[in-house]
C-alpha cells in the first residue's frame, strides 16, 4: 500500500487512544455485574447514541453495504433509511424498558410472559449472533486485510495463514482485549471515539472518490438512473405504474426473483428493522445503560440522525468504485472488480477497501484505515459484550443464583471467548454466500419475525399470554432453523443442488424475504390463537409492561421525560428520510 510515516502515526494514535480509554475505564470500574454489563446505568445521551451507531455501523457496512452499492446502486438504502425505527425505540419501547430496569431483552420477556420464553429468546439471540454478527465481523476483517495487504503471509509450520485469516484473528484479538477488560463501559466510550474516526474517515473516501471521478454529475452519468433509483430495482421491467407487480410477485413468489423485489422490501424489511432496533440486545443494551428514560430517548433519537449517514459514506463510495472501474479511469479497479468482462459480485465486496488503496493520498490513508478498523472493532466489541451479558444473566445466573458479582463478571468473559471460537467455525459458510450484506439480511430474516411478533404484540395487547408467546417463539425459530439447514449444504458444497421440484428445492428457492414474511404470518397466527385458547394472564403481574396496564403514575412519569426538543428532533429525522426517498427516484 505504500504506507508512509503520517499513515502509521494516524493508526498508532488511534490504537493509543483506545488503550488509554480502556485503561481509564478499568481504573474506574467496579467488579459488579451492573457495572460490567450496563456501565453502572450512567451513560449520557450522546454516548448512548454514538454507541448505538458504532455498534450498527460495522463490518457488514464497510464491506457488505459498499459492495451492494457497487453492484445494485442505492437499492439497499431502504434498510439504511429505516432510521425511523430508532424513533419507535425512543417513543414506544424506551418507557417500558426504563421502568423494568432489566439487564437483557430476554429478561424483559420473562417479566411480560414467563421464564421459559426468556430462555428460548436467549438461545435464539445467541444463535443469531454466531450466524450473523460474530462470523460476519470476522469475515469482513479478513476481507479488508486481504484487500489492503494481499501479500501478507504467516507460516506456522503446520499451516500457512494468508492475509484473510491473519486479519480475522487480529481483529478478534485486538477487540477482545478491551471488551473483556472493561465491559460495556469500555465498549461504549471507545464506540464514541470510533464513531468520530469512522465518520471522518468514510467521508474522506467519498470526497476523494468524487474528486477522482470528476464530481457528482459524473457519478450519475456513469452509474445511470437505475442505480440512483430506490424503486426501479424493486419493480419488474415494463410494469411500472400498474398493479401488475403485485399479481406478478404473488404468482412467482415461490422462486428467486432477482434483486430485492418490492413486495419483500415493503413488508419484510420493516419487520427486520423494528426487531433489530427495538428488541435486539446488541442495540438496546446501550439504552438500558442510560440512567433514566429521558437520556435513553435522546440517545435513541441521536442514533437516528447518525443512522442516516451510511447512504453517503458507504453506499455512495461503493457506487464511486463501480463508476471508476466502468469508466476505466483507474485501471486497477477494473481489474479488481471484473471477471471476463463482467462485474463480479463477490469481488465487489472489497469495493470500499479498494478505494482506500487506490484513491487516497499519503497521510489521509492512515486516517481512513483507522476508520475501517474502528468499524470492524466497534461492531465486534458490541456483540461480544451482548453475548456475554445474555449467557451470564439469562443462563449462568439462573443455574447459579448464589454466584458472586466477581464470578458473574468472569463467566461473561469466558462466554465471549467461546462465542468467538464458534464464529470462526462458521466463516466458510459466509464465504459461500451470495454477498455479505445479502447473507446478513437473509439470516436475520429467518430469525427475526417471531421475536418481532412477541415483543410488539406483547406490549400492545394485555390479553396475549405466556403460552402464546412460547408457542410463537418455538414455531418461528424452528421454521427459521429449517431454512438455514436447507440452505447450508448449497453454500458449503460446490455444485450441490436439490432435485428440481422437490420440497427442499422449493424451500431453498423461495426468496428470503418471502420466507421471512411466511414465518411472520405463522408466528402471529400461533401467538394469537394459542393465547385466546388458553387463560388470560394476571394483569396485576404485568402492570406497566403493556399499554393496557399502565396507571396514571406510569403515564405522568413518562410524559415528564420529554418536551418539544425531542419532538422537533424526531420530526426532522422523518423529513430527512422523506427527502432522501424523493431524491433517489432516478
């Protein structure tokens, strides 16, 4: 890469800052579960918001989202413009979470329904973290190192590690050091620093990329209107402006239907988004660390503003990389992205680090590489901490109720190490997937629907009971695992296919968003049906945990936690989202 002194100074400064923050946190920490897992519930709104953003904007974005921009343009911006989901967290869920004072989302589900539902959700969450967050983070770290340092090799005698595996292991080790040492407090304070580094670094890639290409107008010219259209990739050709897409999509819903069919985007994407932003331990743990409802709400709204940035700092750079390769202005990019004259989807996953390698001047490159490392490490540190919290508080503390605070902290650290090892074993499956971001969205689409159903229906209806919740979780989870089991041989075994027309062939060829909608519909039906066929829950026990069981004190305290400033900020987020949808219409 031709790193020079300024580049190494920037990277060294970044790591020195992380080390200093970790040391400061360790000196201030108390050896208690509350401090280790929730930072003593003393996080300010800016730290909450920055940490939510940094946790979300990780490896899947700098590798997968930029790669999606390179191949499909702004189509995946639909997911990023779901910043409105954070407003749902701020206004709908934060009051319930703040009142309950829980450590984990499964613990909240236990308060609302039953201990059994808590354990089932904990299992689903841990499985989901292995299949998505941990494995994807490890894989993306390898992709970045393979692109930036392709010649790197390490001969251990019994095995030779290339730059991909060296990068994967380095990211894990570096992240694990401060995560294990400082817990959530170290994670969120380093996240705040990493957010600044990541945004500045990614913005520099966009600025220098546009300069190399010739400006925004040249980008639109090279990419064409289709890549700048949020809607066109979702509607079959020749059917714009009619109701035929609805009927057409319904008729061929059993088969893979190109990139991101609009019916799936319209109904499935919000389900995944609301599950992720409002009920996933990985995200919500930051809000749980706030001292009160006001700080948690403001932090969530702050994160909503920050969440609008990825369209411009990840998707647009991916499109710039495509435009530079297509135009031939940087011959190395065309060689890196094309195979036999055709754009290679797998190679496009390296679009962002390729730009870093080929367009940035000396000195700036070090800042951006520090931003890449920040993205990789922030997402991994968040999932490490969330996993250890789930295992320790939802499993270990239940089986060992007399365990000391010191023992709980150490079990959390051991759980983190185990999750990392399992994640490493899953990396080969991701390498066979169609695309990193597509892989992530598909797995989440299989696991998210039943969780979304039990949380949302659970707070809006006091009649739904623990039996209905447990049935929906189990049935939905089994349907999701079944699809994953069907898909795995296709990804692992080259040339493997099921017999055409067989049940497994039909299941494997249903587009992932349609299958996700199927799980959602089944989960809703099961939860409502089982709940109404069995006795109603005790409303006194769930007081304050549903809208139907709020008393005047609950409402008064919640109303006193916000004013016109929070309302105006939320309205501004919605206006920016609307403006983005209006602009990206081709």
